[in-house]
C-alpha cells in the first residue's frame, strides 16, 4: 500500500542547508570544477519531487525530452531479466552483489524508461532523506543553521546568511569559508555531501571550522527550524518593483501578495517578475499565483491525464478571482532553468498579453507528478499527466519562447546585488516597462 502526497515538485532539495533544502529535481546547473552552487532554485543531484512540476536543463528543446517509446524493447524481457540476474550472480567479477542493490538498480532502470527531461529526472526513486527534504520544502521550513553555500574551487563559501538563523546570530558573514564539519575537512566533498553533514534534526549540534581572511575559529551551532520565503522583492527604481520566485511552495501565493502590497505602497507602478531560476513546485501554488494577475475566467493551464478525453484527469483551469494587479504592467524574465509551474505562469501571462517575456527559452518540463511514499520509507515521483499552456501549446520538450531573446547572467545573484547595470535582461525589462 502506498501513501500519496498531494504535492509536488520540486521545492528545492538544493543545498541550502537549513538552509533550505527546498527543492527541485535532479539537476540544475552542472557542477563545474571552478564553481558549484547551492542556489535557491538550483538542484543538486537530488530528486525534487512534485505533484506537479520539475526542473532544470539547458539543452536544446528538441533534445530535452526523451520518451520511452524512442528506445528499443527486448523481446521476452522478463525471462531475460532473470537470466541476466543469474549470470551476474555467478560470473560478475565484483560479485556476489547484495540483492537490495540490484533491485534498487532495477527500479531505477524502470523509471529511466518513463518520460524524462534532460537535467531533471521527472520520474524517479527518492531516498528517505530526499523525501523528507521535499516535505520540508513544501512547508517552507527546514532544520539547519541558516546559510546558503556554494563550492568555489572545492572550497565551501557562505553565499548568503538567513536572517535570525543560528549562523546569523553567531556572527557568520557572507564570504566566510567552511573548512571542516565535526572535525572532518570538507575539501573534496560534493555539495550534496557537505549539506548532508551540516543539516540535521532540530536541537542537534554541529561544529564548524570557519575561516575569514586569515582568521580561523571553531563554531558550535544548534540546528533549528529555518523558515524562508520563496518570494524575494525590492524596488529597483522609484516606480519599478522586482519580484523573484525561487519555487512554488504552499505559502508562495500569500508571500507574493504581501510583497506586491509592499511594492505598490512603496511606489511601484510596474513589475519585473524574475522566474529565471525557478524550477517549479506545487501545481496549485503556481495556479494561485497566476490567479493574482489574470482576470476571472481566463485560462491558466490545461491538464491531460491518462484515459479518455472527457475523463476526470483532463481539465482546464481558469482564473477564479478579480485582483488589484490585473492591470499592472509586467515583464517576465525566463531562462533555461525556468521549469514547470514557472513555465505555466510565464505562458499564461504571455498568452493573455498581461506580460512581455524576456530572456531565454524555458526548460520544457510539461508533466505533472505525484509523490507516493512506499512501505519501506522510500518515495516514488511519478508522472500522472501532461499540461499545455494557456494558449493550448505543448510545453513538454518545447518550453516557452520569449518575446525578446537575450542571454542572461551566468550566475544567480542575491537580492542585495540585483542591478540593472549588470543584468542585460533586467535592463531590457525596465526599458520595456518605461520606454
């Protein structure tokens, strides 16, 4: 018997320790020898489930999606599988192998034959740790020390410190380096391995060896709940508000509405909505956000499930409310890491002419997933439907094409560093809003 979670994707299991593991899918930007990041929307080789969306990639659209039917199928496969297992047991040079190892690999192999998107394993097996991180991300709260880190030349650098978290209260600053965790040097560890060492249960402690310039010191921290918002906002000019959605969690629509109110009260007459690093998240959350900007009755997205066209899995979802921001001029920023629920939102605003889309073509993740907990505590992320945009166009393998194509910055910057001067896409958005 399986237990089914009503949500979905991706919230980022990224390496945000306490950070925020909130997650997205396997993937994100590939780690490069010089620099590897744990961004809010970038996933680090962790499956980020979703009841509805997934994540990143940078390949060309026509090559992003791989379907099971495109691969050859072996005849008499069940009998041949047993034959292969017997041969491995008898002859494999490093055998005999543990049975659970082989059956885990077999399960992963089955899922690899289902719909997949390059850079984002849409159908995937989730370890208990990944499943727990997903739950935490959905709730907008994780257990940790409250930092966002990146790897630069295999050195763990604090990229951002979460306000009021244990690290912030202990005086940790952006740019500080983490040399060791509980006495073990971190040089050579992957970002995922490092995150696993730093995060942990509420009330447990972790000891870090820190470095700032040439000074080194030991720092003992007690892990605690770290609440975070998936929405960031600021004024980038007296009349232009900037909003960035990092992922769609249960609280995103409410957080966004509060941010919109603050910006408009602060003088914002138009908005830039940055979805460039948003891998998606909860389907219902992305729909609720679109509903904030679209007039009642306008189509947001259409779902096509298994079964007949008039079956319960097929439905069109329309905006239900009338809100204060339906007439606000908007420019949406997209990139190859814009996925899933973020693609639904961008496509809906674009189709209904409520926003110009600027940037690069999106990932093309056009399936909806459900998360099931297996009896052994592991999880299964499984595609249960596809979605088409408000315009009726397929997203899977195609993505959303911008109205104005411009290359984006190579890295995601923290909110305090967002600058029109350093971001051609952002500058173009502001110019379009105020020619």
